[in-house]
């Protein structure tokens, strides 16, 4: 790829003050509740509890409440912007007109409306999808809806649209279920300790700590439970958007084959194997009806030329 010069976001309405408010009063209340051992209700809701995989997904960890969502998303935006600047300087950021950028954004636009039931904040995220000119087999979605695909994962694995949707749904699920925020909360709690929580002075400092940890967002390791949850939620998101969830099996078969020679970056943070494929197969009866009923994409795209 060469002469990459521009990028674009998928616009959504501006952030609303009322949802996930970060004013000092509400911050102090959150800290007080945590210090008292209260169980806070998650900001998101379980999608379609009567069908799909909603009942298989656990409640949010209380550690997510230790770091304001706004601060985590701000840190992610800063890190993502730096990543884009670095790529642009190396002419490794695909332009809006690149066929694979058009493809990725078309798939994202179909999935995004189905994210709202999983996290109320997702309606206000400034969703963004970009393609980076790296040979790595990697993709991710940072908090706040900042999505990146690397050229290598599209070209080497020759992904179909359905397989791209499986990856994208999985990565979106990490952001929707706030797995990075939970891990940052655990780390922050360990570093700062319980004294700040009981002092009611801590949330602003916790937010500063979150910003300082922004660089870690690209290297965070999710737990096996996080990965399993992202698989479940991702399959449902993609199925509702009209992409065949059975492609989750073919995707991971391709990943396993790619892993035979040298472990790709995507695999280093996304453990896979026969057990994972079997888990996806067990979930298919729950999500195939959603796929069958969903409107299908009006256009299909080809992977990069091999």
C-alpha cells in the first residue's frame, strides 16, 4: 500500500451529559458507593434477553467503575490518533478511497446499530474504522469505538466479508463490555490503593491515572473469560447485521493454520484452538436464527488480491 493520506470517522451525535456523567458530584457518589462495597448497576444492558446469547454473558465487573468511562475513551482516542499520525507519516494509512477501507466501513456501518443494546454509551461514540499498512495479522477496537485492521490479516487470510464481520464483532464486543476499562480499573486500584476510594477525592486522580495508562491500551491482555464473552457477543452482533456466524469457525481454522509457522500478533492476544472452535459451534444454534431473520448486505466485497 502506498500514498495513504486521509482517514475518516463514522459520525454519531455528540456525547450526552446525562449518560455516564463525569461531573464531580456523580464521581464522588461512585467512589462513595465503591468504598461502601455497593454493587453498581452496569451502564449497558443485556441484548435481547429472550434470544441470542444475552443470558450467557456475565454482569460487568465493579472494577469498571473505578475509572470513568470518559477518561478511558479519551485515553483511547489519544492513542488512536497517535497511531494514525505515525502511520500517515510512513504512508501506511489507507485513504478513504481504498477498496478495503470502503469494505471495512460498510461492514462496520451494518454492525454498529446492533451495539447499542450492549452499551448505552455506544450511541454517542465517534466510531472510526481505519486500515493500516502492516503485515501483522491483527485487528482491534479501542474504547470509544476506535477500530483498526491491519493489511496483513485481510491479505494473508483472504477473509470473506462474513469472516471480517466475525473479527469486527469480536473486537467491538471487547469495547462494549469494557474489558479494557475493567483491566485498567484493577491496575489502578492496585496502584492507588483503597485509601483514595474512601477519601472521596480519588476519582479525578483515578482519571488522571487512566490517561497515563493510555499507551497500554494497545498491549492489554484480556482474560480467557473476556475472550469467550467477546466471541459470544461478537457472533450475535455479526449475525444481527446479516453476516453468517458459521464463518466464526472458518475464521479460526484459518488462524490455526497461520499459527503453524509463526504465531501472528492477533493470536498472541486471542487464544484459539479446537476448544474455542467447539465453543463457537455450540453457540451457533442460538445465533443462526438471528442471522436467518436479518436483512443481508446488499453488496459483497472481495478480499485483497492474493
